[in-house]
C-alpha cells in the first residue's frame, strides 16, 4: 500500500492488512488530509459516482479487449493445428 500522508497510528493499524506500506509523510499531529494539499476541493456524491462509473466502464472495456485477444489466439492455434 502506498499513501502520500497518514498519521502514524493509522499506519500501525494498516500494517497487519498490507504486506508493505510506503508513506511519504507521517506527521505526529495529523488533523486532516486536506491540510497537506494546496488544492483539495470537496467532491459531491455525483462527482464520486461519475468517477466510479467511468472507472468501471474502462475496466470492462479492458476486460473485453483481453477476451478478444484470447479468442483470437485460440483461433490462431486451431488454424495452425489444422494446417499441419
């Protein structure tokens, strides 16, 4: 797991959940994530849902592409076997 900033106690809790943790900053007095960024705007529920939908569509498209490659490879193997 990699995170840019987190409080030390949270990283200690996460240590048993991850094989490896990388954290660039572990301030002792961590109050809010937004304090560590120059621009940290509030997102609406619609923004989050839209981003999740876009990611799901992108992942589905990649999976469909991989399936087409697998089918094409199987077809090529059958044609090669048939030629012999």
